[in-house]
C-alpha cells in the first residue's frame, strides 16, 4: 500500500514538473503556502476546450448542482463547460438542455434577504464601523443564533471583538477551536453567535432554530492574490472582454449563493439573511445579476423591517 501511495505521489510530481517545464500559455502555476506545507499547483486557464473536444461527442453528460443557474440563466456555466451558445441573432436552440427543478423550500415565506443599502460600500479588508454597528443591531434584535460569514480573517476577528464588547452573548470565532466543536456549541446554545471565514460559506448544515440570522459582510469577489481567478480575468481582458464581468462576477455569484444557502435548510426554517454590502442593491449590472443568482427570498433594504422580523423570531 505504501509503495502504491509513493508511486502515485511521484507520478503527480513528475506530471506537475513536466507541465511547469513546458511553460504553456494555457496553464497557470502558483505556490500554495500555509503553516504546515508548501505546494506547487498547476491548473489550466480553461477546461472548456478539453471538455468540448474529448467529452461530449463520446457520451451523454448530466451536470447537476444547486448553483448552476447564475443570474437566473445557465449561460455562464455552459460557456465554462465548453457548451456552444447560439449567436444572439440566430433563431436556433443550443445543442444542450437545461432544467431548473426548483426547491422544496418556500423562500419568500420562510426568509428575508436584507441588504444594508444605507451604509457606505466596503473599502477596506476589515469590518467598517458602519458595518459593525449594523451587525450589533441585527444580532441584538435576535439575541444570538447568528452565523457570520466574512470575506477575510481580519473582518471576522473584528466582528467577534465588537460583539463580545457590545453584547452579553457567547461569541465563537473560527480558529479558536476545532470547527466541529464550534458548530456543536453553536447548535446547542441559542444565545450564541459563530463568526467564520470562507470555509463556513459552504457545507455547513445547521437546520432549525439554532441559525436564524446569516450575516455576510461583503460581496465575495475573488481577491487579487487568487492566482487562477486573476489569470483568467487577465486573459479575458487581453482578448478585449471584461475579466471582472466574465470571471469575478460569476465567482462571486456562486459563493454568495452558497453563503446565503446556510439559512434555510428545512421546510420549517425561518430567518433573515443580511448582506452588509450596499453594492448588492446599488451596483448597476452586476447587482441585479447577483440577486438573480440567489433564492427568491422576500427582499428589503429597510433596516426596520429586518429588525422587526428578527424580534418576532426572538419572541416566538
């Protein structure tokens, strides 16, 4: 078994080394660093051509996901997968079919999407004073049961610091303990809030009354230091397109939909998603695209509406 594992590692190392030596314009290479390891990663700029050439002619493909319809359409993911879109002036249908099977949840009745449009748009990597004040007001209205999803460690740390100073609730911060233990504590104590970063935006399942408020600090556009997204965006810009529109906005749409999806996990769940980034309401073009990528919650930009709903949840 150990020989097989060693052989697999050496094969991967050889493949990566060969691709690095080729210096292909279609590959992106970077070094991942953390406290325990360093890893060289090589990835293609796009898999669309490979899929179109080697996959679809040989077999029927069924692709499923909860976040395929971005902006209310399947066009973005279709392009990324190498599926041909008909020209705008052509009176033809694409050679592929789509189906949105809907959801068992009644989002408009079960949840509210509140966008804090009155506070300034975020301009720094941390949590602004206005966003911190908004967070405290929302958390106090519910009295806990809040999952905070932040785009940076700095913002999550500040959120935890502010809530610990201005509420009497138990504030859990991702990284202080093992994540499964933090989630268990959050689930078991109603007067608890859990603040975390990108790994909490997906795969966390906390149904019921334990989580009735999800707060997102900013739109999750890829950072400039994300190598693959940056390279893909630069390639689109170089070809005369908009890398921001073609790459960054769809990435943000998927991440935002995943984060928002932490709220309603069963047919009996109720709650509020609060986005502390006014661009979701005010940005022309991509703001409406991002909202169309989200579940059809009842939508408001009025703080008093969100606060009122959270107080009613607290009383019930």
